[in-house]
């Protein structure tokens, strides 16, 4: 039997897509725990969650990063996987993630490695990601080909030991930075990102770009001066 994993799904008012996501993964052979972390008690996704065999968590602190951090603290399995609620993540990669976890502590999905790709990228997000990936690869020494993609399988115990602080999307920089700093074994896996269910991006390009840039500067100091 394959090793079972926990799915940690950060969710903020994903009423359009969450039902399709949960239907698709509810009988997956690799998954025996689904943790959905919502923004508040008023989140419109909660009625959908209650129709499935999921563990529901109301975030103590708002933000995408906080949802992931709080979800991993409740995961019961050795490995947990960050899994978005917008239908852009394809469950066909879960088996490959599990197989790679036999030799690695962290497995990062990549839309830009090998035969990877995306139906959801536009020219702005593609260009920004390639720039940030280049910087983190050649200045921070993080050997990943897609620094902003959060389809990631993690060793739960080691993830929690990283003591991550980012409450928002900056987590995508802080996580691999601390993985590198702690000399954990990691690898990336080429994937294809699907079009999100409602076609609406929640990325705020200018704001998120500044946040990512700030986190990269912090990471440089953390890696080389602490």
C-alpha cells in the first residue's frame, strides 16, 4: 500500500471551486486526511466542506501563509501536501510526490522544469516568476526552477521545525530558504498547472511583487549573515 499523506488546503471563499476539488481527491489512494483551513467562520466554503470527510480549521491569523502553517500543525501523517482550493493543482502528481519523498524531505512542484507548464500563467506572472526564480537560484543558492509555485509535499515534522513566520504569500520564499539553511534534502518535480476554476487570479501583482522582493532581501541576510 502507498504511504498516506495529509492534504492541507488553504481556502478563502472558494465556493465556486472547492466542491470540484474535494470531489476529485476524496478517494485518492495517497490521501487519508484532508485539512481545509478557512479565513473565518463566515467563509462561504464552509457549507461545502461540511459535505465531505474533512477536518475544518478556522485560522487564528489571516493570510495564505498562516493557513498553511496552522494546517501543518494539525496534520497526522509523516508527509503533508499544500494543495490549493482553486482547482489549479492536478492530483495526478500526488503519486510522483510520494515516490520522491522516499529520498527527500521536501518536494517542490515546478511549472518551468522539463515538460511542466501552466494554463493559468499570463505574461506578467510568468515574467515575474522567472525573475524571482533566477534571483533565488543564483544569489540565494536555492536550486529550484519555480520559486513561487506552492504545490509542495513536506515532511510534517521538519516543516513544523522550520518555525515559519510568513502569514502571506511570502511563505513561498521563506519555506525553501529555511529548507536550504537547515540542509534538508529537497528536489523539484515538473508539473502542469491547470486553469483555476473561476478564472480569477487572487494575486495582487504590484503588492505581491514588493512583498516577494522584501522577503528575498531578508532571506539573503538570513542565509549569509546569521
